[in-house]
C-alpha cells in the first residue's frame, strides 16, 4: 500500500547545530483559547497561567546542520576559479589540452556550445553541438521565418563533420509547447483537413469538367449533338468509370 505523507509548516526556524523537538498537538475545541489577531493572549486563559496541558499526537527530534553554501552563493561562484572571475558564464570547463582539436573544443565551450548525443532520422547515432538561448555574446545573423521544419535550420560544419542542432531543437520545443494547447491543436488539425478536402474537391471538379468537355467535343464531331439524352448518358457513364478507376487504382470497364 502507498504510505500516507503529510507536510508540517511552522513559523519558526530551528537553531543551527542544535537538537530541536517538533510536536503535533490537537487544537480541537481550543478556538477560544488561541491568541487574538494581534498575537495577544486570549482573555479566556486565566491570568498567571504558565502551563497548559494538550493532547500530543506526534513528536520527533531533528538537527539542523550549519551550511556554509547557499543557492545564491553557488550562482555567484559559477564563473569563479580559485576565487577569481574567469570571464566565462555557465559553460563547460575547457580542456587543459593544447592540440588544435583541444583549442577548437575549448572555443566551442567558450561560445556556450555543449556536445550532445544525436539520434538521426536514418537511425544513426552521432554527437552534435547545441547552444541554448543564454549566451555570453550577442548572436549575429538571423534565420528566415517561417521555418518549414527542423531540418531546414540544422547547420553542418564540414571541417569538423558535426551538426549544430540549436535552432532545430528550438523548433521542436516550440511545436511541442504549441500542441500542448488544446485550442491550437484542434484549430491546426481542422485547417489541415479543410486544405486536403479543398484540394480533393478541386481535383474532382477539374476531372469532371475536362471529361464532359471532351465528350461534348467528340459528339459534335460525330454530328450527334442533337441527341441530348444519349449525350448525357454517355457523359455520366464515362465520368463514373473514370472515378471508379481512380478510386480502385486500376482501369475500370466503361459502364454501358
């Protein structure tokens, strides 16, 4: 069975480096004895009272350790080495190597890039560069909007043989965030469905228009245009035959 857990909130902090005792008591039917809005003692408690007996539900002891580091301290020391600022912000630690490859990698780290595993569409596994929106420099250049897909903003460096998937990852993240909105996802689906239906309707209308025109031209050439009933039956037969042929994916015999 799943254990039941509770959260206890108090208005006092424990003493650092000392043992503290926490007590959970019942205040049932104690409303009139509670302090007033200003924190003063209730008038229902007789003057001179120093001890009040209550029902103890649970008690435990704990120790608050002294912590030299704080969250703000960690943030302020992110870009320090041996107490001195290095100039870098939120970056991976550069390699100590001196080869050309080490220099290229260190330069990428200084620009805010990180190497990440990349699973391609073809099923291959590689490593690509990624940089987030927070960089220690102003980004030059721009991309063309709208972006049709992540592949169109994936950069490739032939010198290193590595991809830069920063904008591609941003595109994917933006799409996922947009699709989380129910109204947006439904509107997008309806728009795509209406476009598909419009294309199909226009295609069918063009086929019918073209077929009927061809039949009328053929009948005029044969001097049979005076037989309207025959013309209509033949036109309908040819249109239905062509529609069935397109639907089934093979040639259909003309309906007589």
